[in-house]
C-alpha cells in the first residue's frame, strides 16, 4: 500500500501542538523550518500541499506565561488570538525563505456544514493550490464555542482532506504511529504498519488521551483517518520528530501507520454524490452538452437550454437531455436565478452577465454523477 503514499499528488499535512511548541516551551521555529524545507521539496516535486497547523492556543499560553491549559472558553479564545499572530508569522517567514507564498485560512464547523460556504472554501483552496501557495489552516478558535468547535485539529484536517479531495492525509504527532498496545507502559508494543481505516480492531488499541496542550489523542487520529477514508484518502499517522519524515514517506519508507480507505477517492466521491437523493431543480441540456457529460466532462452554461426549480449554489440538480431523459445529477455552482442569466453563454461571458464569476463551469465534473 505504500505506493499510495509515493504516488499521492495532493497531501494534507497536520502538525500538532506538542510538536510545534516543543511540548509547551514556545514555537519551535527550528523544527518548523525543517518541516517547511521538506514541504517545499515536496511542492517542487509536484505534490500539492495544504498545511493544517495546531499551536495557536499553545503558543498563546507560552506568550502569556501559562503552564496549564485554561478551562474557561474566553481565556482559551484570548490565548488563541494572541498565539495565532505568532504562529502565522512563523509559518509565513519560514516559507518566505524559500520564496513560497502562504495563505492563512481560519475555519469553523459552520463553514463546512453549509453547502454554499463549503463550496466557497473549496474554490478558494483549489485556487491557492493552483497558484502554488501553501494554505495554512487552523480552527477559528477566537470565535467558536463548545457547540460548533471541531474539538481537535485532527478532525479539522480530515474535513479539509475531504474538502480539497486530497489523496493523502499525514498526521504528524509526538508518537511514531499506532501500536498494538500503549508503548508508554508496554515496552513490547509493536507498531502497526498498515491497516484498513475501518478495521474495528483498531478501536481497542487507540485508547488514551491527548497531552496537556492538545485536545485529542490516538482516538481522534483514528477518527480522522476514518473521516478522510470516506472520500477515499489514505492517512499516515507518524512521528513528526523522525528525521526527514515527510521526505522519507514520499520515498516510500514504511514509517508510521498507514490507514487505507475501503474505496478509491473517485469511487468514494461518486458514492457520496449518489447518496444525495433530494434534488432541487432541473437543467435541460442540448445534445452537445449531453454527449460531453457522457465523456466525463464538466457542464458549461453554454450547453444549457432551460432551468427549472429554485435551487441555490451547492444544491443537487438533475440534468436531462433534449428528449427529457435524466442523464446525470450534480452539485451546481450557481443559483437558479444566476443559471437563468448565463444559460446558453460561454464561460467567458459569466463575469459580464453577473458582475462576478465563481466558477467557469455550471457543474464541475468532480461534482457530477451519471445515471
């Protein structure tokens, strides 16, 4: 299965608080520089990267001189606000030494549960990746509450992997991977090199909690791997302090624990789309567009003859051919009102007609399923 790591073209790399802050002693900029050097090398080798960075609360605690993580929400949010400044500055300056742009993105659960905001975040991230920038993502700790917070950045990283359709999620942690027993109390514990993410036997060995700085232990990492697997991504849980860990993973070394999905990324996404039973509207296509969809292409507005329904951006619509037969369904990039205004026009005309352009396609091929 290690060929799934070496061949992965889009990685989400998550780095935990304990690693980033040298177990609470402040941002470890020397360690960050080493990870950045490896990420830049991966990017130059053609790997697309998104970085999910913990550390805002821990960095703020260090700046404030706190030794224990506070329990009061307003104190956590204040620490995050203070720490986020230094955290982003450290990543930006480290990548800048390699002439690489970074982009800060703060997310809440609402951003990924609302279809319109989900698609907006997805579009922005895809554009940043195309520009060669490194998105640096963190939970928006300064505004979230207990009811809507992700709870840990492992979960956030998995949701980001789904969002950007990553091939690989790499979770860097302060342990070398998942073991068949707790290595802190059992010296004979063996590293689990490879397993299926949905293997129920893993639950028994993923016990334990996170450290004083973080919010999750191995259980949250296993849950994250299972979330990532839903969209067909592989996950590697591996020690962030292993020398040249990212470069060695790319080279195919059997480091850490590789957790595999049940289905390929393409098949998993198509199954997810097929599960959207409720449709909000209908697009009638011309013969050329219907044929293009059958060839695996996106739906452009120029190929649409008529629009029915009151759908919004991000909702599921049915595509029918000139004879009225359903041929596909997918998530639409424009509302019904917007689609009415751009139907029959070339994608280059969208900005002139609407005053803006979200996407050149009415439905991207990644969000289409043929029926």
